[in-house]
């Protein structure tokens, strides 16, 4: 059986209740023209002040290092200026690694690099 290629998609929403999704796209193994989407993580909406716990609006792609996905959000976090987060490819272990507060950067719109 050939290896299935997984691709992480980040979708940005500006609605009231959804601030972005992390999805995995799995091509069909039967050869049909279909794909399966698996939701890895739902970023929560921000408060009126623009803050939340985990970040919002994942803007750029993620980086896969040692079976861990690293990414950024350009909004949310406790200060409302975005976050750097990590997440397993299975959707577990979401953790905010850094929050921006304008003195150390703000609203990152690029992927992480090592």
C-alpha cells in the first residue's frame, strides 16, 4: 500500500463563533476523486477586546518537526495580538508556546521556522 500524504489546511473565519480550523486532508485510498477532512482543532472566537486563551485566525501554514505541528495565529491570545502554538498531527496536545503583546511582536502572518 502506498503511503497516504497528509496535508494540513488552515482555514480562517471571521464569524462570531468560529475563529479558524486546523484540518487534515486525506486523499482517498481507493483512487476515487474524493477526500476526507479531519478536524484537528477549532480555534475559539475572541472576546470584544480581541483576546482569548488559545489564539484565533491561523493565517499561515504549519511546520512539522518531530511529529509536532507548529503554527501561528494573527489574533487572540490573552493580549489579542496572536500566538505561537503546537499540536500533534492527530489533533491532541494543543499548547500555546508564546503570546504576543506588541512589545515582542504582534499579529504574525508567517509560518514558524526552525
